[in-house]
């Protein structure tokens, strides 16, 4: 049996241990439990369409570029400085680039109050895109300028559609360049194998030209569908349906969108008169020069002077908004239509 002294010592020891544990608990917390990341806050709902004057039945500029070169030789050429200035203008006027296929299919998911613009490049020249020794877009190419512009303007998405013939960007088979473009959010479209006037060749040759380039692109980008075609010189085959659907040499192709040469702003894909097989494009051009009245400077000026006519997003890709005053009629049965 413990003596009084022993019992006292035992109680004292227990008390000291308790105090020691309490003191340690204030200085040395229990081992950390794994952090559980809090879910990111839900994005705020888009504003009321009225507040941004949304008009998703409005016009969309589809801009057409060819060579980006320091030595222009035709109205189809732009210098790197010209291209940079045009992108800066588009960013300042609240345009957001989308791809040709996104536009034609109506997959236009851009912030409320902004306007879609489709940047398209024909032929696949090295001034549009080339990689330097480190595998990065070369200085003063269109891709480098577009990436730089997007880095300075967060809602100016760095994307475009490149309509290529063989060899794209002087890269045999496009084996290096086409995968880079696809992996970095750009779209590759068909511009035929050899860039013929499709209106001057027979149906079999027209299909061969389109299908053969489809094969080339498919070899560089397996399992990536090619959904857009830019007609060389803007000319359809005699059988216009062959631009959208056909086959040759064991290759079948289908294009949701067929693009013409420079003309005027395109209709909204939700417009009742939208024609995905005859989409007009605007040639990138200064305010002066041959047929400047059809060029990008002229048309961007007109759209800026009549902002209600432009496609303006409501910020909700599942809803189509337009004022009652919109001049275009919506496509029949258009789901999610909101009028104000």
C-alpha cells in the first residue's frame, strides 16, 4: 500500500505530466492533416443581356490573311507591323478570336460584351508560322505576334485557323508545324493539295485535290477532324456540293464550313440566312490601295460606327440573345433564344 508521501509524489507527477502535455500542445500542434483544397468559387453568372447590349444575331468579321512579310508585293500581303497594329485595334475594340469551326458551328463561348472575330490564314507560308531553333514561334511571324498580343490583352484569345496546302510552312508533311499548332489551340483547315482553281477542273480532280490534302493533314494530325475548307481563289467546283462532301483515293471528307475570298462581314451562325458553305471573308488591308473599300480597315470602321450591327456576346453559350430591333431573323427553331 502506498504511503501518504508516495501517493503525494504520484499525484504531483501526474499533475506535472498533464501540465507538460498542455504546454507542449500549445507549442507543438498535432501532426498536420493533409490539406484539402477548397473548391474554387463558382464564376459569377453572366450579366443581363440588356446590360451589355448583346446581339448574337449580329455580323462577324472573318479576316483573311496571306503573306506576313517585310516586303509586300500585293494587296494580299501585310507587314508584321501592319498585322500587329490590326490585332491591337481588334483587342482595343473588344474582339475575341475564335476558330473557323467554332464560328460556323455556333460554339461561340466568349465573355459578355465582347465580339467574335475569326482570323484565317491561307496557304501556310513561313511568315505566318515557323519555329526557331528552340522550337518556339519565330519572331515577327503571325503566330508570334498573336501570342504576344494575347499576353498583353487577357481576353484576346490566341487562336486562328490556318488553311494549308502542300507543303505547309515549307515543312514536309507538316510533321512538325501542324502538331505544334494543334497542341497550342490553333485550327488547321484544308486549302487543297496544289491550290488549283476548282472551277476549272473536273469533279474527280476537285475531290482528289481536297481529299489528298485531307490525307496529308491526317497523317500529321491523326484523329483530328478537318472541318473547314478555304476555296482557292474563292471558287467552288462546278458541283458546289463537292466542296463540303466528297471522296477520292480512299479518303472521305466533310466540311461544316466553306470559306470564300475577301468580301464583307459574315452573318451570325444563328441568322436564318447563314450559309455555312459560302462564308465571306474580309481581306486584311489598309484604308488605301486596290479595292480598299472591301478591306478590313474599311469594314472595321463601319462596324465600329454601327456597334448595334455587330455580334455581341451575352456571355452564356447556352443562350442566344438579341434585341427586338435586330435586323436579322433567327434561324427557325433556334433554342434558347432571348429577346429584349
